[in-house]
C-alpha cells in the first residue's frame, strides 16, 4: 500500500509526506530536484525524479499506488500558465486511468468553481474537471487565502512596518495556514473509507480582512503594522522584476482582481467541517516572529 505525494518540497506536500512516514505508511514522492527534499523523506520514501506535468514520470511514480496527493505547483517561467495547468491535469488523469488509482486528493482553491476570471485559480477548475473524468474517488480541497502569503512581506514589515498587497484593506477572505490543509489531506489519504467525487472547502479559523490581519501583526509584533493597497500595475511590475513572464504576471493580476471583486465569494459555505484550527495570531507567533527575529543580511 503506497501513497504518492507530489510537490514534496512544498508547504503541504512536505508536511503530508513526513506525517505519513511517521504514521508508518509506505510513501513515494515525485520531485524535480531530490536534493531539496527533507532528510526524513529522502531516507524513508521511494523517490521518483520528474515533473508533475510529465505523464510518463507521474504514471511511473504511481504504479501500485493506493492514493495520490496532487499539487499543481507554481510556474512563473511558463509562457502560457493555463496550458501548463491543463498539462498537469492531463498527466494526472493519464496516471490515474492507467494505474487505476483508487483515491485521489487534489489541492485546488477557493474560487475554482469559476472557469474564468480568476487567473490561475480558474486553471485549477480545469484540473478538477480532468480528474473528475477518470477518478472514481477524488476530493478537491479548496482552501482560502494562504497565511503564508504574508511570509513574502517580511522585509517590508521589517523596514516600513507595512504590508503591500493589491487589494483593499476592508476586503474579507477566509485565511488558512497550509499546515491545516496538510493535516486534512493526511487524514483523507490515510482513512480511505470515503468514496465518490466531492469538493471540500477549507476556510481557516475565521474570515479576516486585510486591515484586521495587519492589526493582528502589529499586536503580536508589538509595533504598528498597516496594510497598503498597491495598484495592479505595481503588482504586475513586481512580478516581472521577480522573473515572471508577462503572461504569468497577467494571470496573477486577474486572480487578485477576481478576489477583490464584490461578487466573489467561495462556493462552499463555512461549516464546522471546513473550519480549521490555526488562527492568524498563532501563525504570526509560530511562523513569522522567528523569521523576523533573524538578523538581516546586507
């Protein structure tokens, strides 16, 4: 009985793989660069080197798999993001069909019910459809806004006590820590009594607006922190400076525009099942404060 994990160097895949190993499960991982995986995974899992958009690599890695955890990774270098996302969906569908993988857990997103207008999130809609065409048993996890996005703001918080994002401070979204996503996925991958095709929203401990998140940052860090709304053009320029292609930058601009639109809300209502334990206060204390305490290098 093998559980196959894609993106084992990522926030969710790495935690899932380590939790499964600790629980005594047989784990295999598909990874582009094995040197980047954690030692505990390297020492205890079967390692397949390859990319998740390669049907041959994914099919080889999932031979005799009892379950698959699928992640569509970020790809800032592609010249057509939606096409690349469709390639990943097609590769996964081919592997699922060829190897008759009994259970699939797919990392999707809040907003993936919209086939258009949400940038890369709408690309995940297409991936969901590809998997539904072949997988008898699949759960699409649709988490909210990753709290980890705030880790990209560490330098700005240190130097300006500000957070810069292309969205209004009063926009309220479900915010979730990726460890909570991983914990839900681990449970689904281990306890495979579930059946059929379903969607599971994951909404974190509570909805927050971005001003409230900045206020919490300030309270925990004991210094004022404010949210500053940048323009979408400024955001696009930042992505281009970080190496994104023009197309990818445009897709992420569309995503932020979609998240900010007044008529946007997750298709899945918040329930006790979709509410997860980690609060933003806990995230800031556990994940951000240690990093902010590290000395900066010139």
